[in-house]
């Protein structure tokens, strides 16, 4: 936005450079409205991040099961959840994965080409889901949904399809010093440490990408405020 203000400040105060003053007014008002809306959304996103806590109670949902589990330092043991729901007893050898939305919403999102990666697991044999969060006391615990893959081939196909969508929306192996999601490009794995909301990076990127393409179309190198778009 600063670049746009600087450009406008350098123009004649009497508007003598304008050939269509009404179009200019519409353009500036659209920029102001979009800027106000984006700042409102940024403030809302920041408030959401500040509400998150790495320890507390989380709800893990599997079909009709909706038990709460203890979250500590952003981590929950896969074994703990499995022992409660007995899924590997019913489906020996199955693989358990965790997502942040209902399976139905995940399917709908994938149909639109928006990938929904599984919550990351630690590499140890007795693995844990990592980078989870819940909310402070007085607010309902965060909910996660559990998926059970009995067939390894089905899981592999799911992972491959999600990976392709992630590659299409993400930044490859690019490294940036800032979170690029708000420029409409999901942070890459190489830029994970700078991402403000890693688990939801694709949803955030899609939201901001829609804004960047609205009202005033950005150029290849600049967003609608004159800011440089992350490559």
C-alpha cells in the first residue's frame, strides 16, 4: 500500500493528469475497501493465532466417537488414540491419519483442487502427531478428525494425489524470509519456519489468492497495492 500512496503523492494535486476522473475515484475506493478488508482479516487471523495453546484438551473425532485427549506441547501419541478407539484391533495393520476438517469437507476441498495434508507425525516408531493446538480455558477444545486407511495402496494413492495438488499450489523448494501464504502462494517445506499457519497454509493461500485477483487485478510481479508478490 505504501508504494501506491507514494505514486499518488507524486501526481499533480489539481488532477490535471487525469483523463477519466470517475474511473480513478472508483479505482482508489476499491483499493481502500480491499485494504481495509484485508487488514480486518489479518487482525482476525492474528487474534486466532494468539488464542491457540500447545497444551490442554483436544477432541478427536472418528465416525460416532468424539472423545477428548490430553495435548502436551503440541503432541499426542498415535498409540494413545488407537488404544482408546481400538482401530488396529478391528483393522489390523491399518494406518491412522489426522486432519483438521471433516472427511466430507476434505473431499469437497480436494475436488476444488485445494490439498488437505495430514497432520505431521514424528519419525519415531511410536509416533506422535505434532504441531497440534487447542484453545485457552473457557473456549471449546479444538477438534481434529481421524482417518483410518486399511489398504496401503489406498493410502499411497491419497498421498500422491494430495502431493500433486500441494505442488500445484505451493512454492516448490523456494525459501523466503516471510510467510508467503498471504501473497496467495502456500509456503513451501523449505519455508516452513516462517509460515504463520503451516497446517492451514493452503486454505490461507487460497483465501488471499482470491483477494489478490479481485477488484484490481495484480500484475505478474506486484499485488494490487504495488507490493512485490513472493515468487
